[in-house]
């Protein structure tokens, strides 16, 4: 699965935070990384809120998300190189300043990069992926991934990245299953029985 970096310009307003969280959740769904959606949404909320609280409401900012190896990297860019994030204990009674402690608690690492015209506050979340383009589903999922790539290279389907990729590859997966059923029938096997056995094994392994 190709996980292409993306970015989104936004204005640092409280009402924008919910929209950023939803967009983050949708993209992670496309990437097959739903398991870290809650942590990623929390990080997006805190990084965006940091701009609102410490740089100012209405500040133009940018959210950038990419893969750094097997980690998801979340960045928020803003134009103020003076207002650096404050790190307080997450249990502090202070009204502000706990956000980066929360980010630090759910991420592998975080930091701040200062450039001539901007500040980049970032964090990275572990995914458990075997590689940047791999899947969390284990050996079976990775074997099917390789098989579907073979079907694509044969010209039957295009291997696409982006929002529509899952639907396109699903059609290739269905073609694989249909071809297997034809193979079973050609060799005198009961395709329905094979489907029943496969379904039973799948349900047992999915529990």
C-alpha cells in the first residue's frame, strides 16, 4: 500500500480542530491504520490548539502528515518562530501547557524545528507495520498483497494509490477468488464446500 504524504492548510480557530480530527481519521482509514486513529487525532488536536493558544487565533497554519519509516509523522507549521511549545506535566493543574505532555505520552517522540519563516511542531506515532508500505494484518495479508500486485502487473487491474485504491484492489481480490473457484471446479473439487471451509477457518482466525 502506497501511503503518500499529504498536507492541509487551515486557520487556527477552535472550530477547525474537529474538522482536522475527522480528516485525520479518514486518511488513516484509507492507509489501513485505524488502530492508531485515537492517538493521531489527539496529537492533531493538541498541536493545532497549541497554535491557537500560544500564537493566536486566526493564525494561518498547515497540517502535514507522512510516513517516516514505519512511523506516522504529524507536523503543524505556523509562522511564529518565537512562541515555542511549553511542556508541563500532564497532571498539572495549569490551564494551558499540558498539550505537549499528552503528545509525548502517546507518541514515540516529538520536537520543534525552527526555520527562517516558520516553526514546525511534530510528533511520530508507531504503527506496528513491517515496512512503510506493509500491512498490520500479518503474514496472510502480506501474501495476498504480493498476489494482488502480480495480478496488477499482468495488466488486469491498475494498482492505484489514494482514496479509491481500496475499492479498485477489492475488485482484483474478487477476481482472484473467482479464478480459484474455477480452478477447483476444473480439478473436480466442490467449490461450495471449499468456500464453507475457508469461511469457517477465517472466522476462527479473526476471533
